[in-house]
């Protein structure tokens, strides 16, 4: 009998923080994690779009998760990171306060989201909650966080 038989299907998640809340996304969605890059501002974009960055010749939109979640903005610190993520086939950069670790989580540990979600996160982009003792992680579905209409605006 293997460990997977006992624990069920395992999934790997990357945990990160935004305004002292912990979130997680599947590690397979992340292309790379970078220090805060040089940002080129773009006019007439949604307020949560910080601008664009150049990643080896490819222009990628940068989204501040603080602003996307309608949280108070703060200056980017030395722990601020940009996660370059695949969102429905398009690369996007998500600015977070810090990236914590890679977690191995049993599928059974991922609970359905409660009916009322706090911290300013839109309910439809929360795919689950993980209870790790003293830690509660909110699992995000980034494909639902940025809608197709918004991705079209950013592409232009």
C-alpha cells in the first residue's frame, strides 16, 4: 500500500500572501516567480493592472492582487514577488506580498468554500479552503479571477 492510497490524490500548491491572508494556487499554473520587475504603465487599463513587463521579449500584463481584491495598496517591499502564471493559455504576472512555500495537499483536505467569503475576494474565484492547523489557506482559481473580457482589454 502506497502513501497515495492512504492520503488520497495529492496536489501541489504554491502558497503566497496578500495583506496578511494566505492563498494558494496549483504549482502547475506557475511558470516562474520573480522579484518585482521594471513596470511600464499603460493608460486606460483597469485600476488593478499595474502595467506590463518584458519577460525575455514577451510583453506580459501585471495585475496587483491587492488592488484586484479591493484592499489598501501598499508599497512593494523586498519580499514582493511577481508570479508569472498561465491563465487560460495567456501568461500574466500577479503581484503578491510574498511567496511562502510549495505544499503537498491531499485532495480531501481541500474543503468547499464557505458561503460568505471575507477579505474582499470575489466568491466565484475561490475554489476551496485548506485548513492546516493554525493556518487557513484560500485556494484561488485564477482563470475565474480575470474574466475573458478583462483579458481581452489587457491584450489590446
